[in-house]
C-alpha cells in the first residue's frame, strides 16, 4: 500500500484543567465533572499517550504496519495560530479525542483544514464508552460544529467514523486498509447493535450550536 500517515489529536494532561473549566462554563450537563473525575485514565504528556480504549494508545490499537504509521509529531509542531498548517499535508487520517474539540488550537486547525479533510482525508472521532449517552449526544453535536464539512459527508451516507469501543476503531482501521490498498481483510463488526442503541451516529449526527 502507499503511505497512509495518521495523526492523533488529543488532550494532554496539562490541558485538562482548562478544558474542564470551559466545559463547566458551557454547562454541558455534567460533562465537566465526568472529565475531571476520569481524565487520569486517558491522558499523558503527549498526544500519542492518549489511551482511549482498554488502556491502549492509538498506535497499539491500530497495529501500525509498513506505510501505515503515525505522523502525530506534525500536530505537536503546529503553532497556536496555525500559521504553519502546511506541515500536515502528508497526513491522511485523523483520530480525534472528543475532548480535544475544546482546545483553541485544535478548533482553529479544524476551521482551516475541515473542507480539505472532508474531500480527501479521513476522520475518526473517539468517545469513551463509559461516557453516559446523553453526554455522547452533546459532544457529537460539538464535533459537528467544529468539523462541519466532515460531518456533512457523514450525512451523505459515508461509513460511520465515530468510535465508542475497540471494534468500532478496528472496523475503521480495516476500512482504511481496504480503501488505500492492503492484503489485510476487514473484520465483521456488529454494526446493527451499534445502530440500535445510537441510531443517528452513522448518517445523522445532530446539529449543535455552541453559545
């Protein structure tokens, strides 16, 4: 397969207090308290240290292979004003922590690359499965506000790219390997179960206006 570089956009431990404060100000129905109580399970000093599922990092979960590897260092090099955004050109896939949607740099980044990613890249939003459903709804709405064009492609029927468990992430990984050329065969995931309990997530992410 041709090179398929991915990047992780996630909170770092030192960013958590500011995000908790912002969530509290937005009054998103308990989300701030949930993050404050659970952040130690997920975050470290680097984007790459994020462990969204089963205490494993993205690199462990997607099983890097030749041509399919991280370029998260480019995200780490982004300036706060995104003036050097051109450095991310090699990246084709973004794994996005739902709580990173509240970091100013990543909001600016999404506003700059949203359309091009919707046209020629891939995004996967990861939400902790332990997060209550009503909070998941709220945060997916924020995602659709920050990554507007990416969400519009979902409404047009593209494969779901919202992962709340390991199987969702593995399904997305296998889809990418098949799409971009690989000998790997995609695994079968229980899509119907996911649709039944969270029916809008494949094609109909809700709209959400941030105050």
